[in-house]
């Protein structure tokens, strides 16, 4: 008689314990589901064939067991590795579906299959819920990873465009100091460029450490200062024509970035240039930037260099604008057109003390 009671209540107890153990130790879920399913599938045919006699309360225990097996199937799909869930979940679902055969004697095989299939809809629903939750979590994880990757790429672009410009300016000032014989003035300008580079590095680290949104670097007012610094650092002189125009903060930051990257490329790839004509103003319903230098290159054809301009052109296209660079007679030109539509507002810039000190450094 004690065997009958154990056979009636042990599967339900094992299934409930398996659910609790799987929730507290998720790596155990597949094994727990298998243990509960195997015990249930062993008891069901024994009851159906009359090997084990029913006892009072066995039907309620079986119902609890079936519901626990359905929950196990859903939990396995939700949390277990796909390779292990592919076998454990069907086993738990099958055990939950055929439980009715313990107390129900179908008139035919077809009726038995139909009843078990109907009861198995509960297991399918649990599996569907678990799969949906798993898909939502995976999609959210991908979205977070993509956002972080995009932020890292944007920050890398900032470092490339701005820090590379400041470092190249430091090198140009150092070289000019040895030629002009005014090392003190050259050192002052090198220090100012170094402060700007440190400001950008500090801004980047501040956003990474504190998970801050990316904020604009530079504005349209900084174009004139950038042109003056470029002229002071080498032989090439920037002739700037800048029309007064009101632009959103993001557009101004992108325009400043284009100018800085263009001047950096002139310094790196056109060392013989003596003149850079730079114009910034309204045109064609947006902001237009043109830059032309007279740096003569010995070989005609596409310019070779890094990925700075290519990445910048992609960024401009994302904002609905266009950036074109091409070789012209005895030099090279850059043309950019930016729409004036305001995108999502950027938060204030970094409040780090180092950034505040660096932003106040002299421009040289």
C-alpha cells in the first residue's frame, strides 16, 4: 500500500521541487526537467495499465504534477542553453500532456491522442511564453550592445578627428619653433594644443566612466579659432569667409568637426600648401562649407589616407547632408552641405574639472 502512495504523490513532489531548484539554480533546469519527466512518464503507463492502483487525492496530485511540468518546459526554454532545451522541454511537455491517461480511459487511440493533444496546449503555451521572454531579452541585449558599439565608434571618431588634429598641431608648432628661433612661443602653443587634446580625452573618459550620453564637441564659433591656430602653426594660411548664420548645436558641432578634419588632412597630406580658402555660410537651404587648398601633389588620382574623412562622410549622410572631397587643379577641395533640421537635443558637456580647465586654455 505504501508503494501506491509513493507512486501517486512522488512525481508531483519531484516536479515541484524541480521547478524550485531550477529557479534557484538555473543551470540545473534541464537536468531537473529530465528527472521530473522521466519519473512522470514511468508512472503514467503503470497507472494506465493497472499496475499501480489509484489512491485518494491522486488526481489532484497529478494535476499539480502536470502544471509543474508545464512550468518546467517554459522555464527550460526561457533560461537553458538551446542545445539542452531542445530535448528537456519536449520531454517535460510530453509528460505533462499524457498525464490524463492515468485517470481517463479513451474509447480509441484517436480519442486518447486528441485528449493528450488538447491538454498539451498548456505546455505549448508555457513554451511559447518562455521563448517570447527569451527573444525579448536577447533583443534588448542586442540593442544595448549595438548602442554601446555605436557610442564607442562615435567616441573613437571624436578622438581621431580632434585629438589627431591637436597632436598634429603640436608637432607643427614644435617644428616651427626650431625654424623661427622662438621656442618659448612654440612651447606655449604646444601646451595649448596639449590642453585641448587632454580636454577631449577627459570628455571621452567622463562619458565612458559615468555612462553619459554623447554630447557635441565644438561649435560654429570655434571655426575661426581653429583657422587661426592652423595659420599660426605652419606656412599655409587660412583665408576664412564666414557668414553670420544661426544653426542648431548639433549642426554647429558637425561643421566644426568637418573643418578640423579638413585642416588636419591639409597638414598631413598637403605639406606644400601655402593657402587654404575656407568658406562657411548658408546655402541651398542649409549650411555649406567649402575648403580648397593649393597643395600640389605629384601623383594625380584619389587621395590616400586614413578613414577619417570616410567616417565623417558617413556621419554627415546620417544627418541628411553630403560631404564630397576631390582633387582639383594644383590642390584639393572639400565641400559639405548640412541640413539645418534640429535633431535630438544633446545634454550638457562634461562637468569634469579637467575639462573645465582645458576648455579655458588659450587657443594660441
